[in-house]
C-alpha cells in the first residue's frame, strides 16, 4: 500500500473491509479495518508490542492516541481503563470512521475520534500512547511531536513504539535534545521495536 493512501485525508480507492481479531490482556477485540488505512489486514507488529505493555495503561484521565488508525490502541485503553477519556487523533477520514464504528460496536463511550483542530487548545494529556507515523518523514514527524509532547500534563507519560531500523534510537536522541523539560528513555526492546517512554515531572 502506498503511503499516500493512509496518510491522506480521503483515500481515493473504495474501501475493502476486513475483519480483524486481536487480544490484549486476555480480552478479545473483533473489529473492522479497511484498505486505504494503516495496518489494513492485521494488527501491526509494533502496535502489538505496544499493547503488550497493557499493565502500563493509564487508569484515568485524558489519553491521546496519536495516529489512531482504525483504533486498536484507543479501543484497548478505553476498554481496560474505563475511567479514561481517549482522544483518538488521525487525518485519514476512513480510519476515523472505522475507529468510530469499532468503538460503537464495542459499546465504548469514552473514545472521541477527532482531527487535530478539534482538540481543545488548553487540553493537557495524562498519557499519550502511539505508534507514530514514522513514514511521513522526519521533518513532519518532528513537527507532530512538537505539537503534542509538550501537552503532557505534570506527571504525564507518553509511550511510543518505533521500529529500531526506522530510527528509534535517533528519534529518542532528538526528543531528549528537543524537550529539556521532559525525560525520555528507552522503556523496552522487543522484536526489533523500541518502546520509548517520555515523562513530565
């Protein structure tokens, strides 16, 4: 699939729906994905690794899923941590529609699927969980993180999964240099992916 499909606001080709089932903390999620979205046929391995850290999910507060796609991270956090309010953010309208439909299917009312301009400007986040869109390019990715990492609440925490061969270590070094008021470190390594942790004291 070309990048322009799932990084575009409106994919050109008609959607081909696919049923996807995945598990988090022993809970099964049976949802839909579609062509023209990220991870259109199965759960992305990076997202799977991030979701394996479910014991680290925030228990409450505002949670940002940056680049939510069809919603695997949002759905898991909203289900396992019902006291959270999850802000599922994307630019791809097809992804957003799928995320809304999947949330409705699972009867989740604590997910708000939106574009960036709909997020209240004064809103701070207790947590950010994301498989960020690395393939949009370094400059665009850096701009994205400049927009959202500073919005971590005091005591807040971001968990980002990045493939090692796609620059996880250089991204960590950039975050450490770019945000001196935040603390960034490698949380774990698994199957060629790093989970990066960013916190605000």
